[in-house]
C-alpha cells in the first residue's frame, strides 16, 4: 500500500505568510495588524514631512504616483518610503495564484486598504483601514516583462491631451519670451506658442491645462503654480516624454513650513488634476492602442 504521509512533512517547507491553524492566536494577530496600521500611518506622515525639504524624495514620490496612478496618496507615500523602484505589486496569494513565488528573505511592502465604515462620536462616518503586505515583481521569481520603449504618435498624444479641455485653446504669435503656453484666468483661455516641437508643446500645455482645471473662480496662478508644475511632470512621466527640464532641487519656500497633513493635501491636488487629464486622454488613446496588461488596482 502506498504511503503518502511524507507529503505533509514536505508541505511544511513551503513558505507562507499565514500561521498554522493550531498555532493561530487571534489576539496576537489583531495586535500585530494594529501595530502595522499605526506604523504605516506614522511612515506616511514622516515621509510627507521629509518631502517638504527634500527635492529628490519629492521627485521620487511623483515618479511612484505617476506609475501607480490608481493608488492613493498615502499608499504612494508608503511605496516611496519602502520601495520606490517598484513596478508591479501584488500580495503573496495573488503571486502564488499566478505560479509566482516570493524569494526567500524578502520583506513585504506594507500598504493600507479601506475596510468597513463606522460612525464617529460626532456622528460623521469614517472608514477603517487594514494593513496589507505586497511584494514587487523584483522580489519574486518572475521575470519583468520587457515592454520596450513604447512611442506613441505625437499628433495622437497631443490630440488626446486637449480632448475635453476645460477651456478654449488658441495659438498665439505674441507669447512672452520663454513662455510656450499660458492659461489666463481673466479670459478662461489657454494661449499656446505656434511651431513648438511635440515634447515642448505637451509639457507647456499640460501644465496650463492643470491650471485651467484648478480654476474654480477667483483664481490666482501663484497659489497653484507648483501643483500645476508637478501635474505636468506626472503626465510627462506617464506618457514617456522627456522630464529633464523639470527641477526639484529647490522646492517652494512655503513647503518647508507645512505639516504632514498640509503636504498630503498638496499631493492630493497633484494626483487628482493629473488623473482628470489622464482620464480625458484615455478616451482617445484607448481607441488607438493594442490591448495591454492593466496596471495594479487601487489600494
């Protein structure tokens, strides 16, 4: 008679994130998850505060948010703090379901995902968050797919950029020296220098489109200049356009006095306006591209 007892011993050598049923301690697990949540929230605040005085870290965050466009600001900050070079994230269960395994000794990236709603003492509704560990593809035995240098048609890219623009766009031959595009709140119009090369046109126009989207009345460009600048950077990054013209070695002076919450508010503005423009662009680009693998879902 065949004996299969050995398969149970062999199974113990397979790495898993979960404890065996017999050793599972619910209270210990709850305490561990609570500590992970608290540490994650603390790391979000610490990273946001450091970014206010560190241009390189700020730019690294923008690169993360550009790539993981559906992720919240908080989770983009967590990725920036833990593994800014990440390109494809999933939890261990998802990797295993696709026949991929985590390399021995790799440490998971802690993110936060929305849990259940609850009623606060003041009667307002809040959302609880749960910690979740994910791993980048570089931490697994999978080989990242070589996507190559995808190059879109410049004309199509620009048509996508101005699709559903929030205001008229007009070519002007009387632009000030060194200015390629400008949104004028008093005219509710964007003026663009004629004859520009595609990268320069995209960079200038995307920044001014951000201004136009941010204008909710009584608008001051200076109050949102950095937000629009960063949104343009994110859009250039997402569309594989040159970013060497952007500089973050000197951040706006007012940022150095911001607390973590204020920094996150500014980051949310950048994310939201960049995503609005990206969504408008997608309506044009999606009709003209081959099916591609979807990016990670939002956390």
